[in-house]
């Protein structure tokens, strides 16, 4: 008998014998799990979470290392846990050696810092027997006199801590004024911090920023822990709809991940989370709603309406974020149900709104959002490109981590591969899959319809299970061939067809063709590593001269940062929410025909 172990979020599956422990199963899948004690159950480094299936009962070591509560929540030590059925296991990032490649950086436009807060240095008059006004009255009075702003208010949390700060600092403090509210009071030598977050369906990218200089002090990333509850947005929406407690759980795991990252970045910068007085979070509309624990039911049904579209300020502590008690989280606007605040941030970060001529911007992911700026008229659409570029639904697919094949080239006589960290190959990530399809096409293995060509010497196996070996077993990290199958090619055709359909309809909407495009901006993690030539070869991107393509990195993260440090940029983002039109692809009468054409590969001589 054989059981299947599905390791998430990296999307690796392996067939093992009953009784195999999860460290061994991971090893067979080519996943390196931390196991400092060599599997004796004493180091606690191999923590994993069981999502589905049956495994052996917890051992005494697990009880000691994890505690009853964690065991109840499904946490286990992989080295102590044997497989007793098909199982699905979540691998937290910290339990893996060779973490997933996260794209944090992006090309940043130079914008002046225009702080959201006004720093008001005040020397508050200390109380005495002749002036026994309350602490907050005397603070607000001092701020009002110094800043010339009246009708001031303050936060409950500030009431709890300002008195102590003023006394400790001899009544000379900085009051941080946000419109008409004093949100924080700090000693005069404290430089206030802000945090910008790009909350992706798969990954979280966070930046700790000096709010006076605009400088990024530290940045870091993590997997979105909601992956344990569903790979794609629809399954998470379905999970949260089952029970309000589940919706709250999805919000909580993100907040906990934020707090962990905040602590990590503050430790790197040798600062305290209490010095963070402002935060900006961008994400797609579903991520935005799940983070805030807003209802998502209507997002899963036509016409896919958001509950909140406007930009919004929410108290950080209401969400459970451990930063300055009076701090706010600012959320950029959502344009539509599937075009969210991260798209607005991408437009802002890549300055697409300022572009002249015909400029298109794409953020390729499980859901791909595209904006087209046609002489200042901006329209966006959303394409259901699916998780194939994340390695899901691909036989040997995996996320971009150590040992993933990331490049495939047809040399004219063979398929040459490169892996992440030059490690022995164990699977293939998104950029590698896309390259592989382009290479198979150039090698004549597949035709324009993506079908394997009978009799080609690289093809192994019988229809319909034919495949091509990218790395033979003797060269791989797990001793099995890494292959690309006919079905994998089909999955990539579906994904690229969805994106190309979006491009075509946006152009059509403006009465143009791709020849009219002056520039195509490719943003996001996948977009950073994708080979544009391969993307053109398979028809994902139109055949334009290479200089018209620009890969800008994490533009959504950059946009979040701009909205954190600049009042003006924040106002532009709020306007974009109204200015950018939305094109619903499914409502286009010939959607099916255009999509079917977009699935085909273009003629080779045309690319
Ligand atoms: Fe050390 Fe599992 S490897 S506890």
C-alpha cells in the first residue's frame, strides 16, 4: 500500500509506504526540513502542522516539546509522526532549510517625504496646586498653541500612557498629530517608525521605515499562513463562510504573522514595535477583507462586490497589532472585487498613472491584474491565471526555493537547466515551467496547439501520459526524474491564455493592438524572475522589442511605502480608486473565442 503526502505551501507531493515518518517523506520529496537533533524528537526544529489525514499518536517527546494545546491544533514533530493515510501537511517557513525566494525589493521612484503626522514638540506646563488641570488637558492645550490646530482629540490608549511619558521626560515631549488626533506621545529623541505591508495570497512582504527620512530600515517576508486553509482565494472565502469563528481565525493568523515580522524587523533595526505609529497594508480585495474580518461571501459570487472600496483608516490595536497603542493602519482603496488595493499600490509604485502614451502594467500571480494607461485613461482587469506559475497543478511543480529548476534553455541539441542555489534539482518553479514550455516549443517537441509531436526523440511514455525528462534521476536531489508532462503544458497554456486574453481585451477596449504599446511594466515576484523572451515565445506576452519591457520588482510593496511616507502619494492612491475603470472580462461577448485563441502558441517565426 502507498500513501500520498502533500506538503504545503510549497506544493510538493510524494508517495510513501505506510509508517514512513514525515522527515523521511519530506526528504523523499526533496524538501529539506530542519532536524538538528537528527530525528530524536528533542530539538523541536521539525515542527509541522497536520491539515488532513491520519498519522500516528503523539509521542512523549512531542507532548514535552509542543504542549497539549499545540498538539490539539494539529502541530506535530515531523520526525515523530508516521503516516497512516494520505495526508496533507503544512510546512512553516521556519521549519525548512533553504527558505522560499521572496521578492521584496522594487524600483523606487524618488518622492519627497510628506509625513502623515505633524511632529509637535511641546513643553507642557507641569501641574501644581494652583493649576490642577488634567494631564491630557494641559498636553492638548500645549499642542494647540504650538501647532495652531484646534478641536483636538486623543486616543484612549494615549490617555493610559501619555501621563507617564510626560513625567519621565520632564514634560518635554513630541506629540504626533494626525489631522486632529494626537495618536502618540514620545520622548523628543525618538524617531517615529512606520510599516508598509504587501499582503499577498501566497507571501507577505514587510518594510520598516523611518517616517522622517523615508529610509527603509529593514525588510522581510514570510509565507501567508492562510495557505494552510486553502491555496487559492475561493477556498479561503469558502472556509471563512462556514462559520464566523473560522473567518476570525483567518484574520488572526495574518495578524500573528504581521506581529512576528514586526518583531523580527524591529530586532534587526534595534528598535521597539511601540515606536511604530503608522502602518499601510495593501492586498487584493479578498486579502483586504479577510485581514479585516469583513464579510467575503459576496466576493465569491457574481457580480463580485467588495464591502469596502474606499481607502480607510483602522486602529491597529482593534486588529490586535502590537505597535504604538494609538497607531492607525491605513488601507488603500479597492477598485473591484478582484482588483484590489495591491493593484492601486502597483500603479502608484511603478508610476503608471504618470506614464505618457500607451503603457500596460501587469502583476502576474494566481490572479493576474492588468492596468492599461491609454493617454491618461486607465482601465484594469483581472485574469484568473491560476496557481500554475506557483508550481501548483504541475506534476513536478514547486515554489521558488532551493533545488527548483528556474531556467530551461533549448541549446539546439539538448534541454539545459539551472536550479535555485545550484542545488540538485527536486522540482520546477514558475519561471522554469514557463521556460520549459518555450524550450519544448523551440525544440519541436510541442506544436502550436501545445500537443506533443509524435516520434520526437525527447518524448517518453505513451499517450496520454507522455513526458519529457528535464533532469534524470541520477542528477536529482531525490533520485527520481524531474519531468514536464503533456498535462503540465496544458496547465501553462490555460494560465498564459487567461493573461493574454486580459491584454487583448484591454487593448481592444481602447481600439488598439499590441503594436501600439509603448511600454509594458511587469511587476511582482514571478514577474521579476520570468524570462521575457520565453514569455513572448509561448505568447503570454505580445511580441514587442525587448526594450519596451521593464521588470520592476515588487511595485505593490513600493506603492505601500510611498503611501506610508507621503500624504500626497496617499491622496493620489485614494483618487486612483475612483479614476481607474474596471473591465469585466467574463462580460465580453466573445470571451470564449478570444480565450481559445490566446491558449495557442504563436508562430515561431513571429516571435
Ligand atoms: Fe529534532 Fe524532530 S528533528 S525534534
